[in-house]
C-alpha cells in the first residue's frame, strides 16, 4: 500500500502493557506503533510471549493498555464494541446452541431477531459452506467445522474490523489450508479490515498484505514487510521465487527473536 493514500481504520499509538508477576513488573508490550488501513489484511508473527495476543486483546477492548492508546474508526478504544469481531484459536461456541443459533447470537445482541436474524445468519453459514449443518450442535462438528462457525458468527455481527488470534493453529494441515483459502475468498468479497496473528510464516505471507514482525519480550514491532504477491494466492504460490524470498526474510528475523527468548 506504499505510495497510495491510506484510509486509516486502526491507529495504535505508543502502546505499552505491563503486568505484575511473581518477580516484579513484566513488560509485555513496550511502545507499539502501527496504522492499519481500511480493508487491509495485516498478519502478525513473532516468538511465543512477545505480546501478539496482548496487542490483539487491547485492540478488541478486552484489555486496557498501561499507557498509549488505540483508535478505531476515529474513536479511542475503551472496552469492547460491535465494530470489532474476534475469533480465537479455541472456538468458544455455545455448546447448547445449534450452528444457526450460535451465528444468530451477535445479531440478537444487536436487537435483530426473528426471520431477519435467521436470513442474515444463513447468509454467513452458507459463506462457510455449512448450510447442511445449520441445525447441528457443536459436539456434532469437526474442529474445522467449529472454526467455520466461529468465523461465520464473527462476520454475522458485521464488524468493520476482524481480529483473529491463531484461528487455525489447532487444525490439521489440510483443514488449515482449506480454511486459509476460504478466509481469503471471504475477505475479498466482504472487504473487512483484518488483524491476524499466527506462528506460521507461510500462513502470514499467503494471507497478508503486510506482515508485522514482533520482537521478543518486551514486545515491540521489529519490522513490517510488504507482501507484493498478487491475489489470489494458493499453495502453488509457495513455490514461487518471490514467496521463498519473503519467507526467508521474515523467518530469519522471527528465528533471531526466538533465540533471544532462549537466552
């Protein structure tokens, strides 16, 4: 997106987050600054414990920064909001509700009920190819299907910003690849602003327009890499010289930070 005028959706200004641990203060984030454009897909990588999830939770309004601020849609974030949808690695579905009822839940919270809610929910259930399972309960679904429901539910709330914390991390490679492609297809149709955390550098490059590399704790942004590979991207993309070049550049920095954690 370099060289183009950017319609900024999310602004992260000098965000710091500290916790009190057993041995004193722990700095999870230390001066994070980032702008995310309208409809941009940003992926985030870094070693475990570098503050990726903490940053996502601050954007979501689930955590307050110790200092600094996050601005979404021109307003400073204080608490959760319907403009932000969150998908976690654990599906967080209501086990007593069917697929349809799970996806309808955020609509009901917005005051949308009855036929209108059902029609809207079904639109997103179809989007993730689960219309034949609308009346099933989570216990009747595979892991990949549960994650599809979680994504459909996040989209059903029609958030302007979609926050995803390793949503495919617990899935097998085949299901993960399939859901990556479905997510890209959905993003291109729906054009949401996406902030996606992953440990997988391949996944970060396949999905993102920019890859944010975070340092070992205390977490800060070490580098931001523009991904200049055109969409659509698929598994064949991973064989291209440019993909391999970008992967080497990103992975070498992530591995360097991993070694810092091991010291």
